[in-house]
C-alpha cells in the first residue's frame, strides 16, 4: 500500500529525474513517488512549479500545516477521475431537500453510533464513571427518534451538537488525568491540552478524508451535513464525522494513557495551547500507524486498513448517489 | 471587485510585509493582496510556504497551468470562496429539463448565427455559388421557429445537424479547390483532407474552451447541449459550437486559399487521412495568432482577443446560471 509522507524539517521539495527529492540543511533524500499516497507538510518547505506538475501527474495531494500545526490548505491536483455523471447526482442529492436530509441524517447517525462504540469500549476499562458511560450509551442508542424527527439540517446539527457535548463530558472519566481535563470544547485557539489534541487530530482526519475523496469520482465541494456555506470543502467533513471517534479520540486516549504524550508536549501561546513540534510528530506517526492498522471488515470478510475503510465508505456514498444501494454508515464492532 | 492575477513570467512568489511580492529576472513587483481574488500561474513560479500561509489567511486560491497551458491543479486554502455554489447551479440547470433546453437552444442559436456570419463574409468574395450562399443565409435566419419548437435535446440536435449539413455543403463554393473537396463529413477517421482539417481544428477548439473554463468557476463536466456523461468534458463542447465557425472554419479557408496548407501537408494512413506533423505545426501556429488577434467587442467598446472572447462568453454563462442575466450568445459582426 502507498505511504503518507510527513515532512517536519525545513527545506525544499523538488522533482529530480523520476523521484521526489527533499533537500534540507541536514540531509538530502530521494523519495520514490510511486510509493507515495499523499504528503503532509509541517516544516517551512518551498516547492517548485515543476514539483507540483510532477505530483499532479502522479495524482498525489499535498496538505499544508503552519508552524502551530493549524491546517493551512491543500494542493489538489486536477481531477483524473472525470465523471460529470457523479457530480450531477451529488448535486441532485443536495438540491432536493429530502434527499439531502436523508444523507445528512445518515452521517449524524453514523457519527453517534461511533461515539457510542468508543464509550462501550471504555465502559469496563475505567475506574470511575462506568455507570455514567452506560447511561450515555443508552441515550445515544435512543437518538433514532430525534434524528428521524429532525426536519431540517439545522435541527440535525443540533441533535449532533447535543450528543457530542454529552460525549465529550465522558472524556474526564475515560482519561482521569489531571493534566488533561476536558473543561469545555474550545477551538481557534484551543484553551487546554485536550482540546489542542482534538483540534489537531480532527484537522488531520479531514485531510485524510480529502485525500481519499480525490481517489473517487466524488467532488469534495458538495457535502450534505456540512454544506451550509461555500467557504470550504465539505464532503470530507461529513465523512470524517464517522471516523473521528475511532481514528482521533481513541488515539488521543491511548497516547495519554500510555504517556506517549505528556504536558511537556504542549506549548503555551499568548492566546491558547498547541501541541509542540515533538508532540505533533508523535501524534502524526501514531495516527499513521493506526491508519495502516488492518481490522476485520465484517461485510467484506477480510482485513482492511482504516484508510481503506474511509475509501470504502466513499464508495458506499457513491453507490447511494447513483441509486444502486442505500447508504448505511460504517459501524465498528470493537 | 477583486481581481484575478495572471502570472506568465518565471520567478518567485513571496510574502513581503502585508503584500504579495513577485520577483522575476525582469522585475520586482508588489501586489496588494486585498484586491486579489485568485492567482493563475502559467510561468515557472516557485512559492514559499510562508506565501501559501499568507494566501490561505486571505482566502486566495492558486491555480497552476503547465508549459502548454494545461491545467495542473489548485492550491485551495482551508477556507476559500468555493465554486461549489456555481457547480450546484450548473447541475440545477442541467437537471431541470426546461432550463437545460433553454441553454442548449441558446448554444445552437449562437452556432447557427456564427455559421450564417461566415457565409455572409464569403458571399461576395467567391466566384460561383453566391446565390447558393444567399439562399442558405436566409434559411439560417429562419431557424428561430424550428429552434423554438424543438421540445427535446434530440430535436435541437437534429435542427443543428441539418443546418450544419447545409453549411458544410457551401464549403465547395467557398474553397473551389479540387485538392480540398468537402464530399461529406467523415470523422474518426476523416476520409479526405478537408475533413482532416475540420476534425483537427475542432479538437483544438475544444481544448482552448476547456482551458478557458478552468479560469472560471464553471465545471467543464456539466454541459447542456452535449449530454453530461462519464466519459468526457461537455461544457467546452457546448461553448466551442459558437466559436468553431469563426475560429476554425475561417482559418481553414484562409490557410487553403493562401496555400499555407497544400496536399503535401497530409499523410495517408491505412484507414484515413491526417494532417502531417508539419501541417499540424502550421495550423496550430496560425490558430494561435488568430486567438491572440484582437477584435472590437461591441458591448465592451474595446478590443479583445478571441481567446478572451471565449472567456467572456463563459462569464456570461456563469451570470445566466447565477440568475444575474439571461445568456445571449456572442454574435460576430464581420
């Protein structure tokens, strides 16, 4: 399987012959492009136009993060999968309020299902709060009625928002670590360490989904739950809802519990708290391992990686749009 | 209104203080970012990461084109003015049969108008057949009724097809050259020299329209007269209908009449006739001159190049889709 390349050093990315070539003060390095799925740039890296033409030809996306680890933007090569038919169907499902609501509801349902799954996993593994988690799992299981009754995207978003708030309130039981209290969700900037981790993890999750969308016929501009404005890609945000609990939140718990990330890995800035560069390196490298981890896929009856699972989810959405099979979100069993 | 910046020189784009800064061998230039909507890069331009962070913060998209003018890919900031809105409107006009028919009819009307214009130009410049061309011009002028009555895309295509057949039958009068008889329209492969020229010219015209579409918010996959399908771009085919008569056909007549292309410029293959490499070079170089030729634009009251005229046509289509102004096709007066 192709790999993700993470660049934390400063330097320049170029094309040399038929390879990627990265030159920094410390080292020069050839990277075979055929093995590269996408590139995450955290360091101060300059790129030549010839390099961009090369990655475009090889259908490799670039994702940029700034000095503080904030997502900056992506280089999205010209679409190689050219299907006006799918984009029309995507638009049709957006323009028809009933069809849009059905898809948006499915994303929220999938997201809540995955949040419940995370709670189920930790319910018997924590010291205190087990009954609290059990209670939440029951509430989450009962969301089908409010979800069904939500008649607008705004009402759906509200159901999702309330559920997520309850879900986050369980983090203090799961972590039980005075260095990582949840307090409340704070973004731009995050105001404590746990929020810094959630924000950073989610932003990576969005770009992973974007890279996978690029490999399908789908257009990232047209989302269903997150298409309330036209200021950013949105289909990747929809799909990420389903994978954030298992991909990001469980990774955060595991990194903190195993003390792979401690308070030393955070920097205090004037207006918030961010992961340090070392912390980002650890997080990204562990997330990458997780993305490559294969899990048994009950419908396929074989092991697939998490990254592949995101792609499979996109194929299911495509089938739904084409009227081949109604979309039902991925639900992990562990 | 914010402007689009086009960069054709080679150099480097950087951030300097709160401005964009472009440095090439020939000149250094500050560009106020607040006035910039998006940047189209044609030259060999390198960018620093700091520059990308800056455009991201200002929500400016970058679009890259290679040495041959082909679209390579785009840098999309995290938040950007997203063309998702336009693609939805494009889809809406495709999915609504009445709206689609109206646009498709406008393309056919524009195309027939331009064919008539070519005949008007040659009517008094040819030795024989002037009365035949006059007759055709009258018939073409009368197409508004069958166009209006066509209630399906297929019926529109039939009106267009019959008109085009009559139009092609005039080529023998216009050229009056035994080396370039029209005979009948043959494609894939063309069976004579004139058909080889028409096919080659049209294919270039489609790519010119495609590269101009990439400079707008329009999605080339969704056309109206040419059905959207899985296999090709179609909006460029629609727009090219309007420009083929003046851009391609008149160029063919001129190249043959001036003997810039003769029968030596064609190769016979087992199953058809094709322009030779030398012939293709001549054709493309002359077409390029024609594209750069400026003509007076009656609405703008200034001279614009043919290439620019195609872009203006696309902006008009965009305005139509956004409900700002009903689209009326370009009609040359000479």
